[in-house]
């Protein structure tokens, strides 16, 4: 098995979710300047730490100081479990060039931490900016929920020890993204606290909405020529089971992805998407309104019946597609989606 190693260059700046942030702030001077790379929470694990992934294993010898992230969710997982990355993947599709995701920006600003370097991305994650990674001088690269190829992993690993996804690209659960990031940073107990808090939040929401229990659900991304259902491997759909939903059997029955996180379905087969409720995603309200009147879309039984929870706007889509350690309780994320589901689910 291939092994990579990360060496200590100093300390890492840390923070977490609301309760953790409050604890971290105790005893600090509010006037202190905080630079990316400082720490405020204690490491809970003993180094060296070994993380296995699809391309082998990474051995992290000592606490990393300069962490870079790539893909989706790793930035939030690091922040929530105690570390502010010094460089993060640009989310061009969501917020445009030069901007941080709102829940990430809020986390940095709340702690008064310098914003990280944005690693340019073409919007798909398929092109890795190696020169920018080199310039950021990371001593650890976290990419547990990404689409990096083995060749890209090898090149990143030449820059700094890199942690990839455990099995297949873009299929890591939100739970594993948090666990992997927290463990790689030597803060597995903080990661478990985050997961426990999220589980408690989702369980509480499920209790508030008994109407979700046992209802079948599908998540769909409409295109001009095809409609794309997300598979049960995709976290944005899998998380719905935590609210009491069951993934519609039709999602698996129609699946042509061969282990992927989504597949394309012709509109002629849209009537086969048999689910009590569907979630659909749109860049803007105009597209959402047009979809509700489109004869192709009305072939989907749940759409025709008015059981369609529409997530509108790129920031809101990103907050739940899939949710991250920081976006679960962002006001425009899961809380709003749960309200949409409550309105859409058959009574």
C-alpha cells in the first residue's frame, strides 16, 4: 500500500461549530490578530496518524500547520473540527470568482481570521491548480470529497501529503468527510462532537415532522434534454433518510451510473421516477417556475401532484448539495429545505 507522510511546520488555527467556537474563545484577547495557521483548540489524538484512502494511505507524522483543501466540504469540516485552512478551493459556480461561500466567510470573520487563499477552479473540480498549491506551501492537503484522479493525487502528493476519498470520487458521505478531516488533523473527538450535534439536529427535525416518516424521495437536477436523478450514494439524497424519508426504489431501478453519484435519464422516461416527493434544483426562480409548467416535467408524478420541493439559487443549492459541517444550520440551507419538504410532502 502506498504511503505518504506529513511533517510538522507549526500550529494550525482552529475553530468549530457554535458551541465549540464559544469554548475556543474563552480566555483569549478579542483584540488579538489571528492569522491563518494559528490554533485555539487542543489536538485530541496522538501523532503519527494514518488515513487510508482510495490511492493508498497517508501517514501524518505531526500536527500540520498549513492545511489546504480541495473539492467540497473539507474546508467546513476542518473549520468545524478546529482548523482554518490557509488555502481552499474556489467555488466558482456558487459564489463567483474571488468570493468565499457565505457560511465559510462567516466562520472566518466571526473568529477574526485572515481569509484563505482561493485556489482557482474551473467550476468542475477537474482541473487542479498545482502552481497555486505550491505557492500556498501546505503541509497537508485534504480532498476527501473530490473528484481527483490518481494522476492528480500523485502530483498533489508531490507538493504535500494528500488525503483523498475513501472509495469513489464524489461519493464520500458528509459523515465520512467530517471524520476524515478531523482525524487527519488530530482532532477526531471534535469531529465526533460535530457529528453528534448534527445527528441530534436531524433527529429533532424528524421528530418535528412525523409526516416525513416512510415517505419516498428522489433528488433531481433538470436539464434541457435529460433529467439527472442523484443516486443513493450521493450525500444530498442519503441525508434525507436521517429525516425519516426512504429513498425511492425507482432511483436504483433506473440507475445507469455503475456506481456513480448521478445518472442521466431521458425525459421520455421521467414518468418512471416514482416517489412521494422530489427535490429539484434551479439557478433562479424563473427556471423553477418554468419547470412547474413544463409538460416534460409534469410527467414526473410528484411534480404533477405538486409534491416538489424546489431549491432555488446557487448558494442555497450548494448549502444542501450536499450539506457540510457548517451549512447544516445555515439559514438558507437545511432549515429552509426542511420547510420546503414539509410543504411538499403528501399529507
